[in-house]
C-alpha cells in the first residue's frame, strides 16, 4: 500500500480551498444583518464597559405607531439568541394599541454584528441612546429572557425614561442562573464561545453562521454579561414592575421569578402553571393582555410603587435570600441531560460538576449521583455495544483509531480472557483503562447480563464517592473563592486540577504496578534519550536550514550519496542498497526481495530462498522501504512468516538472522579523497530481564530499571506471554531489534574503532560506487572480532542516519546536539563536493512530498 489515503489528502485540499473561499466571502459581507420589513437603522455610539469607544454602530429597529397618537410607548427587548423577529407574535397582539419600539440589539438581526461589548449593560446604553434619538421621554419597557438584564440596567441608567418594567421569563439574580455561580457559568459560556468561534472561523459556511442564531455574537452575549449586579438593581428599583413567568420554565427557573418578586415587593407576579420559557410565543394573547392591563394601571396611577409599601413588606425584601429549592420537573431534566452528555466526554469531570451542582443546592445529592451514574452506565454500555457491533475492523477507521490502538485492545482482550468480567470492577478505579476493556468485552461478545451487572456494581461504588467528595470540597472551595473573587477563575481551575490529580494520579499510585508505570513515564520525560523527535531536533533542523540557505540549495544534502535516491534521506530501497554492496561478497547478510504477489507465491519464493541458502529460522522480515525499525520482525516459524506476508502487502526483504552482537558503524568519505573515516560506533544492547521462577514476565519488566522506561512498549509487544513465569536464571530478551525507539540500549562504542575495522569498513564501502556517507548496522561475534574487522552487514542507511551513540545515557542532550550538527556539517561538505563534481541535488519540494508520502505508508494492512 504505497499511498495510504489519497482521498483524504484531496478532501483536505478541497476543505482548505472552501475555507479560503468562505473567508473571502465573509470579508465582503456587510457588517449588519438583513433588515426586516418596516425596520430602519440609526447610527449610535458603540460602548465597551460603559465607555464610548469612539466608533459608531448601526441599530436596526421598528417604530410602529399607535392608532391613538396619545397612546403610551412600549419598548420590547428580545432575548438571546433571537433578534426582534422572534417577538412578532407578541408585537401583533400589541400593535395599534401602543407606539411600539422594537430594536435589534447589537449582534442580532439587522444591527451591527461585531461590537466591542455584547453585555446586557452595554446594550442598555444603546437602548437609552435609541430612545433619546427618537425623542421618547418615557416608555414602558418589556424585557424577555436575557433582555431582562438589559431593562434592569436601563432603569438604573435612565430612570426618568422608564415608566415601568415588565420582566417576561426574564433573567435576574446570578444565584439562580444555570449553575448558580458566576465562575462556573462563565466556564461553560467560555467553552460554548470557543466552540462557536472555532466553527465560525474554521468551517466553510460562507457567512451563514455569522448571521445565524447560534453565532459568536450570541455566545458573547453570555460571556460578556455579568449578572451579579442585577440583585442590587432589583433591590434599588422603586417603580412599577410586572413579572410574567411559566412555572415549568427550565431555562430561567421559576424560583428566579419568585426571588425577583421578593426583592421588588411592589411587583405583580403572574404565572402560567404548566408553561415553560416560551410563553410570549405559546400564549401571546395572555401575555399581551397582562402587559396591557399593567400599562393601563401605570398610566392611571394605580400601580404600586415601593414607597407605598408597609415597613414589614420592605423589611422582608431586605432579608437574606432563602436557599434555592433543588431543581424539579423540566429544570431537573435539563441538568440530567447536561450531566449525562458530559459523562460521554469525561466521566470523572461530569461527576465533579455534579458534586458542585449539589454543593450549590441547584440539584440534590441523589439526583446528581443518579444522573452521573446513568451517564456512566449508558456510556460504558455504549462502548460494549460498539465493540460488539463493529469489532476489530473499527480499529482501523476513524474515529476509533484516533483513540484506541490495536495493541490496547489486545492487552484488554488478554486481561479479560484471563481475569473475567470482574476486571470491570478494577477498571472503574483505573482511569484510562475503561475504553479498551469495555470495547474488548464487546469484541469478545462477553455475556451482556454478566457484563452489565459488574458494570453497574462498579459504578454504584465509584459514583457516590466521587460526587460526594466533589460536593464536600466543592462547597468549601466555592465559599473560599467567593471571599477572594479576584482569583476565582484561577482557583476554580486549581480545584478542577486537584480533583483530576486525585482520579488520574493518586489512584495509580495506590498499587505497585501503577507506581512502576509512573516511574517509567517520569524517566521517559526527564531522560532526554527518550524524548520525541519534536523535542530533540529543532536546533538540528535550524542548522540544516541554515546550511541549505548558505549553499543556496535547501536540499543540497540529497547529493551526499549519488547512488541512493535523495542521498538515502527518505524512500530509499534497502534492496537497491544491498545490491549496491553485492561486490563485498559474504560480508553482506544473505537476503531476497519478496515482491507483492499472492500469498502462496510469496511463501513459495520465501521457502525456496531458505532451501537454496540452507537457512533455518529465525529469519528477519522487513519492508523494503521503512524507517526506524518500522515493520521489522524476527520470524521464528512458518506460521509467523505466513502471517507477516499476509498482512504486509509492500515489497518485503527476507534476510538471514545474523548471530552475535549488533553495532552501528558510522562511515563517511570525502569524494576527493581515496579513503574514508569510521567516525563513530554504537554498541547496541538488547534489553532483557532475568527470571526468578516466581514472578511473571509482566512483573519482571516493571521491576527492571531499564525495561520499565519502555514498559508500555514491552507490555504490548509481549502481550501473549506477560503471565508466563520464566525459570530462575532464564534470560528473556524483551527488545530483540537494534533500534532505540524499540527499546534497545545504545552505548557509545567509539573506543572500539581500530585501523583494522576502519580498513574493513572502507573496503566494503568502496564496492558501492556513489556512496560516501551513512551508517552500517553490523553484527560481530564480540567486541574483539569487530575490532579485527570481522563482521557481517545487516543493512546500510544513507544521509538520514543518526550518530546513534549520542543516546548513551552518559551523554547530555548538548552532546547530542553538538554531534548531530557535526554530522550534518560533514554531510553538506560531501554534498557540496559532489555538486561540484556534477551531481544535481533534489528539490526541497520533492523532498517534502516524499516525506509526506512516507508518513502515509502503512506497513501492515487492516
């Protein structure tokens, strides 16, 4: 399979082209949305944190006259994410009876979409300026949902312009908004904003999302708004107020309406017992009649004002707010849905959030626990169902292959076979182990009844513990940062981090195996020999680019070995290189290239090779084109050979397994000189563990100070034998390939260089015309034999070879950088001489193209 996903590549190109076209279209779109019939625009100043920015914006509005020129004016403020269009049914009921002013707030409808501040307070300034520009001295103001915050700020900002307030399913006090806490709510709002911002900017929608309901402007309406001041605004409002609310409102709970009525004791609270948040759309006539009656009372001077109340009524309004009643009905269903969906993303974080909700009194402890438990159960049963329905093939398709490797499944399958469904109890307390284990249970078609019993038992034990701990710590924590509000966001993040540490870090430390695995991870992080490519190579890449620019040919290094495509940097054929070394005779390990063909034909060719060369197992099989030991296997019998050739459809090299110690010998020769230089040697040690007749291979790997550093790799590699118990004194080799990334220990063996070895390496190299720079992988009986120049060649690598002795644990990363830079300096020196002798380097774009193709190649088919 030379090309892995050409369709995906073309899909990506098409996607990027569409995204670029969409961005260009969006740049050409007007800053405002489309006007509705009867709408007009007015220019008003923009505000940011109550201060004018110096920029003007456009506000779309409808000014609908009354049948009677003396009729009062009613201003209707819509909610979010709806523009004023959503209020059309209510407008229709009120039309003609009053002069109606219905604006689109900034960010919505036909008004300017992108403004500096989308908060309800900034909107209040825009509404005040609109009324002033329209010469409206006083109006009755209706605020629906999020618009309730706007009209409360408007009444505080311009009390002389507000004749009355109607809170229509309106927001108010912070304590009864969503999770009940400013920081918790804004964490959710920020996540919503980030998701919508990403969609709006990285998805080709050609402007449809910019003016749609769920856009960035809508999200910022929530992230920019601070509801905490609204309690004080309610307490200080002394004019007439009407509160209309559905008792089954799941968006703004009915408890908020009752609290608003308590804080504004002169207010009239009127409700619909069986209705939710949409009463202006579902009961527009009832809503319009209530508003009409109220406006009439105010106009006649019959509405109650705060200064008309008794001292007892005023005192009740100033009492401490009663604790909120836990959510019931539709509101409780809303929280259940949020927690269940959240558990599909992270079970532990969902439990933590449930505990915090319970600590705030938003929902009770048992509701929080049951919701989390249900989410966990449904998610885990879903993993089992996926495994049962999709099976092994799903591991090789998106999105499952992004999260779960086949080795993970093999490990889970092995554990499940040996330990049975009771393993589910253990995985509940080992975060990260659930996905592969439950998926494996489905693939293995474990009995569903037995599986779900253990699953529910584990969840029943785990969920109350985590929710209860979060509830206890959450209340203390929220009380703490309530006193230190300035630091609340950071403290909240610290709290979440602490809870994650408990579930992700402390739990594994409770077992010896968990501690050893964490030790291995720590060493891979702190010892640079285990660092990934991206952490080691930036200085080297910068040097190579510098040399390329200096020589005015970025890919000059590809001229270092004219005999190899691109100098042996990428996509070089091992078979072609071995053919080039054929003149060296028996020093080269015997090999054959098995071209893609039906399995029977390949096996026949392979067996004929073994017979002709009188070879026996083990035999090395490896792809003809590959990097860093990818796909290299030591085959021990005919069955393994058949399995390898079945799964690998690429050209494969079969090579005799050479006995002895393995070394990497780095060689170079300047084209204008007769003899070359043996520059350095890597002494490769295959990691092994020693049996004691008592402990399993798994235990021995984790107990060994070297093997534990690569424990995840070794545990996957030897999954079939992890429970075997090696005899006392038995050496079990866990890394049988001379590749550092596959677990071998590399030592600096440069002290082994002798004149005899240098001469022998140079003689082999002289047989390969056009070769000047690279690393031989050789085997010798022992160090002394190598020093005498007695060795056999496994393979030869070109300019992409590493001076791998840098990975000796005694060397620092600075030694590694110094050596790699020196290596590339030599490569450029040789390449420059070859260019002067007539060799033409490859183009940098061709090199990049082949690198991308190499990354897409799959050694083994699904």
